[in-house]
């Protein structure tokens, strides 16, 4: 039984794919969007996937 547990622990962990909506957007909206929106100090908006991608 210990051998099986050791083998299972050695298997790689399969991570979920990273998505913009789930993983990236919350960071951008919290850390960047307060300034990166029309009428604020930053020179370009970062409110959509397309805007963020064009500055990546």
C-alpha cells in the first residue's frame, strides 16, 4: 500500500488551463483598471481582453 501511495504522489499534478476571465481579469481590474480607464491618469485603458492583449 505504501508503494502505491508513493507512486501516486510522484505523478504530476494536472493544472487547469489559465483563462483571462478567471485568472487574469481579476488582477487587472484590481491592480490596473482604477487608473487605466478613460478619464484617469493612465494613457490607455485596460478594461477588455483586447486592450490588455495589445499591451502585453
